[in-house]
């Protein structure tokens, strides 16, 4: 979702993944995407392999 990266603010709270935004549409799109990825190892693998490395902690 590179088109929404400026609208989403990522962080963590303890061991919890946190995303905040004032843009409800961007948050909803991320929620739908994360839900589909959570249920598909193939899709998760695809997104990890094609992600922009600057957004991944390695």
C-alpha cells in the first residue's frame, strides 16, 4: 500500500503491532489486507518478498 504510507503511522506498544491514522479508509484497507495475509501463507510470502526493503527491519 505505498499510496497510503504517508497516511499510516506505525509503532509498537510492548509486543503489539500498532497502526494509527486519521484516514479511516487507509486503516480499513490495511485491515482488509492484513486479514487476508493472516489467512494465507502464500500471500504473506508474496508481500514479504516484494516489499520495499526500506520498510522492513532486518
